[in-house]
């Protein structure tokens, strides 16, 4: 029976998991793929719905009893943080309504840490694809965006009030942990799963053209240049292996969240 795998349709995930999904990894178990945005997988994983699943690092405190963090396959890096976007002329969030893509996303956790001393008046959870149009049309005063929105927000005549990745890196000196890959305990051997994913990443890098059609078919932004930028930014050395710096970044994020009373405390992820 195939293992259930849930990732986003974003180019970094389809690029990374192309070989595994298409049965190209020798000795890997077959997987049945489900595409879902991370705000959906965060809550689905809490119900134990998938064997391998991409979630937000911010959701880990609610998931680590049933899942184990894999040291590869996720999204962590530098220069890739969420942005807070506003219409031209707004310089702060006093009294603002802010649209966010999910209440357990890493983006929203970073936003809460950044705005702790001066929070906005109201938060609305909004499907990701509606955030930039909603800010541009005045339905929201600001929007919290991720992924390819870094490259496309000027088209909506929006400006970046803050780059939360730059803020995090400047404050901690660490890369920003965004998305994690989890393996369900008792169902998936985490060592084997990590090996499959690392092979899938290596194959994607060795032959980028092999996944090109699969990536474009599922990308929300269809322009090849935007897709290429997206993959180049989010698929990096931490995708292949978190390493000490990656684990330190994740521990720092969750430690700060717990200290602020935003999430439950967790043990160091390196165990």
C-alpha cells in the first residue's frame, strides 16, 4: 500500500519531490500524492491524515507526538522570508486589518513576534491567492505573503513594509525556517524516508528538465522565470540537509515562540 504524501503545489515542493512521486527512487516505497496549501496540511497532520507531510515549522509543537521531523526536503534559508505588504503610503499597522495565509504558519508566527509590541487591530485568515488582490483593492490594510509573491507583488502596486526574513536574520544571525517535512511515527521509517528525499533532491538538481513539465503544471504562477526564481531561492543546501545551523534556526524560532506564550514548549529538535 502506498504511503500518503502531502505537499504544496508550489514549485519548490514539486521540484524536490518529482522523482519520489514518479517512482524514480530505487527501493523507495510508492507514494500517493495530495496537493494542499500548508495551512491545510498543518491541521490535517494534527489529525494524522498523512504519512509524509509538509507543514509549517510553527505547527511543530502540536505535531511532534505523532510525527518526526526529517532533516531534509523542507524550506529553510536566507533571503526567503515572508513580506508584509501595504498600499503605497502606509508606514505602520496601527489600527490595521491584516490578511494572513494561516494562523499556524511560520509566516504568521514571525509576524506575531515582529509586531508583539505594536500589533494590528485585526487579523483575517485569507486564502493565499486572495491576499495581494485584497490589499490592492482596499479590503485589507496589509497582507502577509510568502513564496512567489516576493517576485510578483509590484504588479499589484504594493510596497513591502517589512521583510520578516531580513528582520529574523538580522536579529538572530540564523536562516529562516519555513516549511518542514514530517514522517508519521510507526508508519514510516524516518531514516529511509530521509534517504529517499535526499535522492529525490539530488536527482532534481542533476536533471532540472526532468521535472519541468510537472512543476509548471501545478504552479500557481505559470511564468517560467518566476518558477525558476522560486526554485532557486527555496531549494538550497538546507533542503538536502538541515545540518547544525538549520536545527539551530528551528530551535530558536520555537524557543522564542514558547517564551512569548504563542506556542507550547518543545524539546530541542536535534534530540
